[in-house]
């Protein structure tokens, strides 16, 4: 009974990610962090945009176009493909809960981005003053992404076996980057974010293609 109830409660989340747009949004966000890792070393070391509050503002300014692209992509895919095939699902709830859900959905990407951006900022400050923290930062940073993707698979699409293969590929790729990438933690940021973003994008794109292949519009099915 408990498992059936849990499955029912998680159904809206699985429906919302049936087309892979959530994974593509995450991939675009990671490409935004790759852009930050690429642009940050180009700033003068004593630049105002390289520290403190202005450093965070610089990160958000770089991330903003990627977040906008992610939201636009989700809207376009759902409006022109998803809703035509599986319909627009409005799950029953009171007005207060509905407003809360909309606010939570709109702010989820911003919260995740803020947390990772703060991690970037903290590690940049720490790595400049404590050499030993660079190695620890590399381990923490590399070890974070594969479990995050595996957790997503488990919650959203555990029956898609090929995603578990992608999770394994991500783990192997991250280990390879950690073994071969030179320099400190900051130098590691660009190839890691680029690789992780590419895997998330590929996962979302394959999910979308599979969805389009297995779900035809009602008019096409009638024909």
C-alpha cells in the first residue's frame, strides 16, 4: 500500500520529465558552469569581478542565458510535442498548493544554480589560501556528479536501462578527467562541467527521441 501511494505521489514528477526536458535543462546549466570556468581565468587576478559579491554576480550573468535557453526549450517541447501526445496534466490541488508548486518549479533551477555557484566561489577562495584543499576540492567536485545523475535516474526513469549505462560512462569519464587533467581545482572545472553537461544533454535528447518514437499524436494513431 505504501509503495502504491509513493508511486502515485511521484507520478506528476515522472510525467513532467517524460520528454527529457529536465535532463536537457540540467545539461544546459552545466554548460553554463563550463562557460564560467572558461571565462574566469581570462579575468585579471585583481579584477573586481573575480571575488566576493561581484564574483557571484559575474557567475549569475554568465548562467542567465543558459537558464533562459533551458526554460525556453522546456516550453517549446511541451507545447509543440509533449502536450499533443500525452495531454496537459493538471493534477488536482487547492489554489495555495498550486501557487506554491509553480513557485517551487520556477525557482528550482535557480536554487540548484545558486548552490553550485556558491560551491564554486568557496572553493576558489579556499584553494588560493590552502594548497591541500585543492586535492580535496577535486575529489568532492568529481565525486558529486555521477551519484547525482544516478539519483535522478532512480527517481525519474529507473526502467530505462540505457541511462544506467550513461551513469557508468559518466563515472568512468570523471575518473579519467581527474586522473589526466593538470592543474588545480579551477583548471578541473571546465572539462568536468563540459563533460557532465554533454552527458545530461545526451540523456535528455535520447529520452526525447524515444518519447517521440513511442508516443504518436492522436491524429497520427487514428490514421
